[in-house]
């Protein structure tokens, strides 16, 4: 018992010391021994800072255009081997182009849809009718019946400059009313997943994601210069490379889409091969570029205008061709070097338009007026 007395005495003394020096005066404190302040002191920014000119323009473009941008939901039915007919839903964007409720969007947004629904910025929903579709240009027009609609201002996509600012408004991943900003990165021809080619597509680094398809791409003034349509990405999301269809391409076919439901695609009515400087030298042609006419389609616009095909049989890389035909070098003073140049000119015209075709017939240069026919596959 004696050896424990010193230990007990030490514990009593220590306890008494703790009581009179700490617990009695301060009470028990939690682990956060620093305690809680009576008031938090923070540094606040001065209020009322004015927006700079660029911010003001961003806001103006958004507020002027957001009432015209819509969310499009399309419902289709697909066949699954195990489950039979399976409903499928897709989303995209579009923009109102007139007070009658016509909405411009992408063909692939509404293709094969059995039901199309449009949600306006004010969250009101309307059933939409498909008015016209143009698969070749990936364009479609749908229509709703709604009061007091705000329409977009369609600009001019000619002479766009790499580096100029652009804005995209749409519904990426279903997030309605989203605006992103970037620049025109390039103007180039691109091939869509279905194999169709977009001539003079507007490449931009403005973020474009699934759901943006069919929405407007606008310039600094808020005018629509393109229709957002696709992205280049390995992960299916924005990688800073998006593409838009030039608005001038859409404007050229809008009347046909609204009034006929299809596009009266023009046709010259010839089969041609592109001529390079090497081929021109071998064949003894009068120009080192152009399209050599190897066949004129019977009853076509070309035949009616007097274009001539070749009559001398030859081979080009084991492919039989006919030489001696007219060499097309320009249409309406626009240089023609290959089929892409010809397609681009055709995209700017409709069936029934008259164009001036510049040709070489032998060594003689001449102009022929050709009234364009309608491509048979569109009839």
C-alpha cells in the first residue's frame, strides 16, 4: 500500500492544478481550441463595375437571338432484333426564320421522325410539321403554329474571314439556351458521316456538342451566318473543331423547301473528267484546266444548249473515255477545274436558271447559254 501513496498524491496534485488553472476559468473546450469568431471578415469587390464593350456585345447578341432559338425533340421508331420496334428520341436545335413559324434546322435532326416537338425559349411546347427536307445539304424546314414569334436575322456567309468572332447558340446535351463563343477557324469542304459534302463549310472553335446541331452560328452583329451541323472529335464531344453549313447555301434552297418540300436541284446533264496540266498536254487541249465532256445526257440541258461530247475512244488508267468533246473552263466567269467546282456553282442555282458556260471546242473559245434542268434523282 505504501508504494501507491506517492502515485495517488501526484494524481491528486495534478488534478487540483488542472481544475484551478484551466477548467474552472475556461470550462471544457472542444478540439478546435481557437474558438469561433463573433464575425467573419471578408474582402468584397466594389459594386457597380461597368461591363466592357465586348461583354456588352456578347450580352446583346444573346438577348437579341435567344427568343428565336428552339429546342427540337424528334421521336422515331427503330427495329431491334430482340425487342422488335423500339422508340428512339433525339434532340437538336433550330431557329425561327419568319413570323409564320418556319424553323430551319439540320436534316439529320428530324430525319425518319414520326413526331417532332419544339420547345421555345419561354418553355412553351408545340407540335411541329416537317415542311421540307434536303439530305444533300443536311437541311430541313419544320413549322409550328404559335403567336408573337421572334425570327432570326439571316446574314451573308460570303467573304467570311478566318479570325472573325462568331457565336453559337443551341441546346448541347439538352442544356437549353447555351451560348458559346469562338472564331472562324477556316473555310473548307468537309465530308459528313453519311458521305455528303458541305462546300465552304465554316470551321469554328466555338464549343459545339451533341444537341447543337441545327442551331445558329452568328457573327459579331448577331446575324446568322451558318447552321451548326457536326464536330470532329474522337470522343463525341467538342474538341474545338466544329463545322457549320453556310447560311447562303440554306438561303438558296429555302424557297423550294417551303413551297415544294424538296429542292429543285439543277443539272447540266453531262459526264465529265477533270483535266490536269499533264493531261491537257498529252491530249493537246487549249487550256490546262477544266472539265472535259465525255458524254451528254439525251434530253438534258446540255444537249438543248448544244454542248458536244467526245467521239474518239481512248483509255484513262484502263477506264474507257471519249475524247474530242467540249472543255468546260468557266461558268458565269467562275473558273471550273474539277467536279467540286461544278457542284459548288450548281449549289448556287436552281433548276430553270440560265448560266453562261465558257468552253473550248478544239482551239476555239466560246460561250453557251444553258438553262439548267432538274436532276432526275430529285424528280
